[in-house]
C-alpha cells in the first residue's frame, strides 16, 4: 500500500481508479522502443501495481509529497508505441522473467494488459531499404500517434523514448537521426515528450523552431538510474567538504540490448557525455579519468558499475573511495519512466509548456541548466509537486 493511500484509508487500486475509465480521462504512454526491456518492464509493472499485485517500489510519484497533485492514476494509462522488432510483448516479458528481471509468474498474471499494449505497437523505422523521406516518416509516425489517441479516447499522450542509444549525428549527416524523427512526430501530433536516452531527440538544430513554437512540455535527456545517480550524490559531498578530487574513473559491464548498442564507440561516447556532465557541472571542470563501457553478453539484463575516486585529504594525504553498483537497468528505469509520463501528462493538462527543468532529478543531462546535485534537484521536484497541487 502506498503511504498516502494508507493515510487516507484506501488501497492503491481504489485510490487510483477513480475516474480512470471515464471517457476522455485516459492518458496514453507511447514508447519509442516499445518491445525493449525498459518499456516491457514499465508496461508489466504498471499493470501489476494497478492490480495491487506489487507495491510501487521506486516510483517517486507514489510517495506522500505527490498526493493531491492531480497526476493521472496508473489505471488510466494506456500503452502503445513504435518498435522495429516484432516479438510479441508477452513473449518479451516471459524472457525478462526467465532472466530474473520480472517476477516469475507476472507475465501470466498481466497477460491481458500486455496483449492490449502489444496490439497498439506500430512498426518503427527507418528500416534498411526504407525510401521514405524524413518528412514522410514524421508524418507516418504522427499519424500513428493521432490514431492511437482517437481509438482509445485519450485526453493526451506522452511520448517516451526508451530506445537503444544511437550515435550522435555528425555535422555532415544529411538526415535527422531516428530519435529526432520520433520527437518531431510527437510535436506534430500534439504530444508531450520525454527523452530517457542520450540520443538527440528534440535537440536536433533542425527542430529548434518547432520546439519553441509547439506549446508542449518536454523533458530530457538520458535517464539517471545507477552510476550517475551515485555520482550526483557523491560529487557535491567532496566539494562541500573541501576535499579536492584528483581523478574519477569508472567502468560499466553490461549485457542485453544496451550492451550490444553501446559496443559501438560512437554510441558509448554519447552515453558517457551525460555521466561526465555531472562531474563537470559540480566541480567546474572534469577530473582526470574516463568511463569505459564493456559489452558482456553473459550478464544478460544485469550490469555492474564501478567507480574509483582519488582525492586529497588534510595535509595532502592521498585517499581513495571505490563504489560498486550492481543492478538491473530496466528495473531501475521503469518506475522513473512511469513517474515522468505522469508528471508530463499533468504538466500538459495544467497548460505548462517548454522544457521542464523541475524534472532534472531524473536525468543525467537535464534541460534548463539545473543543478547537478541530487538533493537540490529533489527539492526542485518537490516544489514542482507543490505547484501542481495548487493547480489541481
């Protein structure tokens, strides 16, 4: 039971179902990468929480400060998306359960919800041999979003990019990257947008005018789930205690789709840029050291992140702090993705537009020049919750 539901004497299901099935009160969540690990975990997890099968562990929006803010209830969320894969969502969930990411019996328990979401997944692109222009692809993706909203009688839709990391585009690239095609389609269809990846998305220069004129809220980029989350806590500690950091090196060992995608040096460079930004923003300059990413297929959906921090103590004494983070990225990311979808939907309903720096708590490379320190980001998020409550 969530804390605020317990305080008011309701179960989470009773609390969240009020008005959820009313016409025009449902909220769409459209995943780019809808059959990937993060989207599958989020879709299955939302169904499990809404049915009271599991508590909302990791969902900040289900904690007491967010009670009464008008967020869409979990039972009102309708899932769909784009993907270039054709594996049924239920099969994908079964594979995640076999890998220990999802509880063993969960895919069976929420099979109807997975099948419903699977029926709303449309082919992504561009695939090899696709001769459509960028504008034709954007129009096709936007039409998918519009049809999704009309078919399900949705009040609004949030597009969330959780696809594999793509290399940063070069200045001579003649076409928009795929992430920017989907982002442009979201704007054209009147959907708010979350970029949970390091990919370009709305930050393509060609989209600048459309972003400025769209009147829609958006947030990004690159979700902060593990190693960088820890860095955003530790780096301010060293600064506040006047302990100079001489070097900060890191390593990531991971498998699954992320491991394969980040084996590409260009994609890894895009990913590492966000990790480095936290340290640069905190210290004013990047300490010596790099982050290395290694693809280890045998690790499956799990990853290990290691940091080695060399710093100076009183009278120049040399000291070292080492950290090890072991976890499952999709299980860490899924509750954050659900949080962001609800927060952006509520911001859209409240008439807010443009980048939402209040959501920097969730990102390595947030919009709006927010502080890199997690405690300050959390305080800003709570202030945003209070603002939403006042507008409810």
